[in-house]
């Protein structure tokens, strides 16, 4: 494992995941405000350096049970959901206040598993987060514990953070943990455990280091972190695990603090394009005119004005085939409208979408970020 670790400064869009135990002092029943303030400084430094920054934050249930003075121990599902309802308000306010001290606006986004698995909701969540980033706000994202159940919840925010990183085309996922990376044996177990600085690829050997679920080796949730690493790296996202027990953990990464990097051989854009081109079953076809064909080959989005025919029964977010006037397939993409609405606005300027549909939908029928064009 002689691969070189990347530099934090080389990434443009960074997702930072913070666990409950780092943010909330369970013994004292309160937030670790000093630690959060130091982390907010790190986030602000990245933000000022023109990076896109997203936060995936646990802590709603832990904070809620502290505020409600609930007894320690495992909570029933309905108790956890109610505690999350109380804690989520305090958690959102805390993040907003911490980042506002640096002149940064915060937006709260609550998601469930379905928001990243069902394409319509995936596109909605992705568009909301993209707009927040465009406005230079920092989205603070958490699983919606108030409505999630044992059957649908992620179960841990490591995998949630990996899903968010892939959904938003981030190029780095940072997991702040209670350990400073992956070890080849349980640290402090009496063995000569060695920390692994770089993982070029997640192999069965690497998975074995994390241990099986519930084993001593998986202490600290390393197994779920490896699962998150698989999700991230398969989608073109680098991942790094480092200790969150220290102040300014992101600055410390930049300074060379001990951590474990999980590398990807792809990048978020090419990985997503490959997913669109080869992994999704097309639900319909859009036939476009010659001018639109030329425009798409130059890298533009597909506008309704260029569409001359709509076939199939598809919903917003479904994959569609795009054909030229000669019926030759030129690409595939994720469509921004249901088939019925697409039929109504085909051939029309984008400015007429509102009067035709009664809603101000997207100007593009298929956005270029959701489009794969075949070589001519």
C-alpha cells in the first residue's frame, strides 16, 4: 500500500460527517460547544477558499434525550423519534449559530433512505442541495429520525454521508471518528497494531481488518466506515477517516495528522455518467431535431424547444433514450419531466413552461449533468 495520500487542498467539494459522540457530551448532557466552534473555523476556512462544503451531522436523538432528561439505555423506536423531534431544533440552531459567526448561511436538509434510492426524490434532494451550494450556503444534512423506521433508516450516518457524497458529486468524504483511521488489528489490544495510512482499493483483506459486525475488531464502527468507503470509492469519491477527538480536525488533516485515505480510481462525474449510461433501464425516448443534436454534442443541456417527439411512459428522474431526427441514438439522460408534461412542452421555448404547465419547472428537459452523449 505505497500509494500517496492526496492533499486536502486539491478537493473542490467536501462532505464532512460528524458523529453524535463527537458533538454531544452524553455524560454532561450538552453539546461540545468549544469543539464545534473549532470545527466551524475549519469549515469556514474551506468555504473562504472557494470550496463547496457539506455537513452530515448526527446528534438529534442524543441532544433530544439530554434536553428531555430521558434515562440512559436503549430507547424504543417511538421514543427515539420523539427525542429526535426535540433535538433536531436545537441541532439546527447550533449549526446555524456556529457558522453564522463566520458569515456563512446554513440550510438544514433531512433525508431518508428513499430520498437517495428513488430517482424522483433523489433529483429533488440533489437539486435542493445544489441550489444551497450555488447560494454559498453550507447544507447540514441528517437522516430524518422523526419519521425513519427500523426498516427504512440508514442505521448509521457513515453510509448516509457516503450516499450524500455520491448524490452531490462530491470528490471527498471526511469521516470524523473516535479513532484516527484503520488499523490492521484492534488498537490497544496488546498486539502490535499498525495504522494503515492509504488504502488504494478496498479488498477482502481490508474488510477483514474492520472485522465482522459485532466483533471486537469492529469496535468504533469501523465496519460501517468500510461499507461507506465502498459506496464512496465506487462512485468516484475519495474518503478519509481521521480522529474527531481533537480540535480543528480538518486543519490537522491538511497538516499531515494521522488518518487513513481510501482512494478511488474514478471521479464523481465519470462514475455518475457511467451509471446513467449503463445501469439504468430507459423508460422512454425523446427525439430531437438536428439543431439540438449539434448543441448537445457541444456540451449543452437539452431544452424543450429541441424535442420533436416524446415516446414512452416515464416519470421525472427516469432514464430516457435521446435520438436524432434520423432515429439514431445519440445519448441517454435523466429527464426532468413526466412524459405527459414533456409532451405538452416539447418544441416550446423554456419561457413558456410556466404558462403551459402552471409551474416554473426546470428550463432544461435533460440537464447536461444528467446527460451522456455517445461519440459521433
